[in-house]
């Protein structure tokens, strides 16, 4: 059951530019999370935004959430080559099984030095 | 920091073999999960467990079973492997639901399983 869908599927930018990735979902949520996955590794949690929050910051990351549009965006400012990775959004559907997150298919970000 | 350890990074098996994938977490998390990740399909949940000896089917449980005899360990069992089970398998753990939504999951580095 697909909940989150990231857009674009792939993004290529130059170092120093900003990268924006979007996520859309279908049902009401308690929170939305963003994860990062380096090639051949597991996912790493980046940031969690609750359904009653509109914006959250963590270092160079900025996440917004629009529950009326069922969408979220992840902005990485002043990108670095080390930001090259796949980024996933994940949601927990209200009324869904405890602990479960539903992951999107990810955005593959390539930052060229 | 939470550490989730998967027993093997790479594994090559032949069709029909029985395979055990082991996962251990060191943070006393109640929830544990097994996913498989395939290009173009994202992460798909196979099984999860929210307590010792408890298990729940995910989206794609067919061909798999799990075991959770101890809180820190969650095993994925492929009873008789087939080539369509070639994939990256990821284990994750998380604390219990807090009433404010599901908690972040902590992932192992994955096992890349090839079935020949």
C-alpha cells in the first residue's frame, strides 16, 4: 500500500545549489518523516514533523508540511557532494498498525562537485 | 546511538535452500521490522513485530516467516528460496508508539541476497 510518493524521482544539481524534494500522501497522518539512504547502506532518519506543525528546521534541512494538500517538501540548502543519496518520506497513517511507517519510492539526489 | 546489526552484508544461495537472516538491536526497542527493497518498488514491509513472540504480516509476507524469541533479535526465514527473492533486505527497530505518532525507525545496513 503506497502512501508517500516523492517527486522528482531523480535530481541532479551542482554543489552549493539548493535541492527541493516533494512528497505527497493519501490519508490523514500523525507525523511525516524524512530519511536518507547512501548507496548500499540502510536508511537514516533525518527529521520528523508532526501533523500540527507547518515547518521544521535541522541544520541545512528545512521541512514543510501542508496537511490540507497532503504534501511535504524537504529543502537542502547549500548542497554538498556528500549529500548525494536517496531521500525517502515516510508516513504513519492514523488508525494504521502501531509502529508502521509507509515509505515512498524515494528521490535520488546527485550533487556534482 | 542505536545500533541495528544484520548478520551478513552479502549472501549468495541456490534456489530451494533455507535462509536465515538475523537482526539484532541494542536499544531495547519494542518494534522490529523486515523490509525488502527493490529498484523502482521502494521499501516493502514483509513482517513486523511489536513484542517478543508477536508477529504481524506486512504487505508481502508470502514466502517468508519470522521469529522473535528475544526482544533484541528478529529473524527472517526464507523456507525455500526462489530467484524472485533476490533483493536487498533491511531490518529496522523503533520504540513503541507514544500517542503522538509512530517513532523513527533505525535501520541496519542491509543484506544483499542473491538467489541463483
